[in-house]
């Protein structure tokens, strides 16, 4: 199954994006997955990715659309978040250190802890793509 959502760069639409993601997964996968465990993980990853686009890549430009694409094969999912911002150079990223009391920079760390694979591509046909991949645990485990 493959589906996508075009959504404004506005945090007021976050609940719509969450409902679309979880609803699409539940329709496709059904009760094969323990949704109580998986939904929190997936919601947090989506919230982190989408809010970063809204607050950083599309800052003060709610007219720029965000494309969220979902692909599911068995219990493996791929979630892509596309934006039109300048992009972020990951070679300049420094992981936050607890003793520095840093306020920003935790997003990349969070996404890599939540998902099985995280990939970021800069300027693909004028857009940037954050790709998140995960295998969902079966409900009986």
C-alpha cells in the first residue's frame, strides 16, 4: 500500500497528519500489530519531523505544502516527509550533550532512537526528503 498526504505548513494540522498516518496503518495492517506500543512511537516520530518542517524549513510560510508519503509492505513501513526549505547540512550536526543543557538539536537523536532507519536527502528536485523506516512488532509479542 502506498498513500500520501499534502498538508499545509501549519501546526494546527498536526492532528490531521497523525490521524491519517495511524488510520492508514490500521486499515492496511489491522490487528496484526500491538497499536498501543507502536502508535506512540510513530506519532512522536511524525510530530518531530512535521514540526521541524513547519518551524524551521518552512518558517512563517504556511502556504508551502508538506508532502507526507507512506508505503507499507507486510509490517515494514517507510514514511517520507518532503519540504521546500533550504535543508539542513547533517555534517554540521553535533549530538547534544547532557551537561551542556542544550535546548535544541534533539530531533535527529530522537528520530534515530525511534525508527530503525533514518535518511535525509537534500535538494531532490528542489525539495528535501526525510525518510523514516521501521518494522512494526506483531501484536502477540
